[in-house]
């Protein structure tokens, strides 16, 4: 059956309720019967003793003669039958039997063919005579295996025990009338009461199940909304004060998971947009030098016979310059791809940051001199030691200095400052006196190449590479604003 969890729980509850009601009805009826037997047996406990003391029982029936085994007792079967018949006529709910000392039935008033046993188990009689708790049920002579409550007493002749008076307190006629009364009254009342109780419990149980499973239904409805369109996902509201039960815990856990999925989806969308813009910007950057390279090479090919040596050399130098620009761009793209893929991991080692800065200054000394830009360094004493990948940090400083020198006007300055920072780290700041970065471009500066005005460009693959390298060193690069300066980049490294 294709049923929901709530429907399956309700069906199981209904079946269990029916079984419990049936068992309860059976137990109630049985308890009523046992209570009736206990009351009847308690009220009639001395009935057999009264019969045993009756003098008529001890009269001998000389005319008919005594049966074998009873002659010595002086018991008369005809007198016994007359007495028992009289007693049963007065009280039709009892049956009276005379037993010998072995439990064999030697006298009764049962109609012909109604007696099914000729022997009664004396164990139950002894328990009755020893006043054990009632009800005690003994063998029913008119049934092959049935048992009923009884009254019993020892029959004596003088001081000698000669047998037992055995009285069944619920006769065949009593059972017939009781069965009819039970079917017409007690059973009907019991079943009606059970039906009313079952209906009330069923309604209350179904309402309780609906209330209990309501958070689960809400969670199911929310989960059905989850698809690849994460922006349409409706998150469940958090429970005030924390989760209260297992379903609430599941709902809150799903809410947290859905929120993380939503954030990751938004991040993936942003990364996809950034990737497209990177591809577009890289294509633009490649198209310009490749077009220039192709144009000059085509000119050399078509006008080779008419060009003099100086013109030919100038065209070749321009073509080589554009070729080197394409090579640097391809190398930067390859390096960024390796960093983004995670195939490159930093090899941490202690080294002097001052020595590394000096090497970077020497690398850019000629370029800075040509552009008339001063290189400045502010270093603490003693020289700081850091723990990082030397080659990667050199790449970071190289990219930052290259950007700073290219964007600083003639007569400007590029400065690097180093100072201790909190939590055992060293802070590095690279600043210039150029135009800086417009506020509209700052948010995406480290996610994709961005362009400034005209042919002026900043960032590109260099800043993307710097950002990724510092992420591998558990750090980040920030663009900060300081009065009187242009672009100011700051990051930290672990001190050695």
C-alpha cells in the first residue's frame, strides 16, 4: 500500500487499539465470571456441611440393598437420590454428589446419560477443606473436562470418615441461563462500553498523531522544494530555545543543511560568473597583443623587400615584445590554474623577510629607475623572520611591486612596510602614490581581473594569484584606504 507515514502510523494504531479492546473485553468478562464464582463459592462454603449433617442421609435403604463398596458405610442410594433431588428442586443452581473416600461417585440425582465422569479429583476438595483462597474449581461430573466452583464436606459415620458430600454450585441449568443473560445483557454492555472507549481513544489518538507528525509533514513539504534552483528554497524557521524533540532536531539540522546548500549555491553562481568574466577579460588581453603580433609579422612578410634594416629590426622588436606579453599572460594563467586546482601546496620554511625584500628591490631597481619611481622600505630591528613558502611569497611581492610601479606616476614612491602583528604574525603593507582603485571595483578586485580607465589596467591575473597564494598560507590580502596614498595592499604571515 502506498501510504504516508502518518497514515501507516494511524493504521497501526487502529489495529493495536482493536486488539487491546478485544483483550480488555475478554479480560473484563473473565474477571466478572471469576468474581461471580468467588462470591457464589464464598456464600455456599458451608452448604455441603449442612447436607452432611442431615440425618436422612444416614438412613439405610434395606429394601433396595446397598451397592458394592457402600454397604459397610450404611448409605442408602435411594435415600440419597431422594434427598439430592429435593435439594436440587429447592435450589436448581446446585448439583449434589456423594463420593467415597477415593473420590468415586456413589450417589447422585443426575438424569440418565448426563453423568460424564465416575470419579472426582480429591486434590481440589482437600484444598477447599484446608481453606485455601477462593475461587477453587473442581471437576464437573457432567463434563468430561470442565471444572466448576463447588462446596465439599466430609461425611462421617460416627467417628469414621465414610465419604464426601460434593456440591457443584453452578449447575447445567445455571450455565444455560447465565449464558443467555450474558449474551443479552453483560456482554452487550461490555461491548458497548468498549466501543465507546475505543472510539474516544481512536479520535484522541488520531488527533495526537496529527499534532505530533505536523513538524514532519512541514519538513517533508520543505524537502520537496529542494531542487537545483536554490534561490527558490524556503528554509524552515528555527525553533526558539533550541530543538525540543527528535523531529525538531531533524528539522533544524535540515534547515542548517539547506542554508549551507543555499550559500554554496550562491557561491557557485558567483564563481561561475567570475569564471566567465575572467575568460572574457583574458580573451580581451590576449586578442590585443596577438593582433599586434600578427599585424607586424604580416607586414614583415608582405613588405620584406621594401623595408630597410632599421625598419625591419623595429618591427621584429615590437613583435617580440607582444610575444613576450602573450607568454607572460599564458604563464600567469597556467600558474593560477595550478593554484586553484590545489596541485601546488606551500613548503613552509623559516626565512628573513628583509632579505627577500632586498632581492625584490634589486629585481625592480632598473624598472623603477626608468619610470623615476623611488622604492622605499620600512623595516623593524631586528629583521623579522617568517615561516612560509619562500618562492610563493617572492611571487606575491613581485606581483604587488609590478602593479605598484606601473601605476605610479613619475616622481612617485612605492613603499613596503613590515611590523609585528597580533597572534604571532608579521604584517606586510605595500603602498604607492598612484591613482588608487575606484570604490566601485574594490569588491571584485581579488576575484577577477578588472579594468580602470582607458588602457590603464590593474590587478589582472597577478592579484588573483596573490590572493590564492595567501589563502594557502592561511592569510588574506586586503585593499585598505590611507590618506595621501593610492593603492595600499596589506597581508600577514606567520612569524618564525
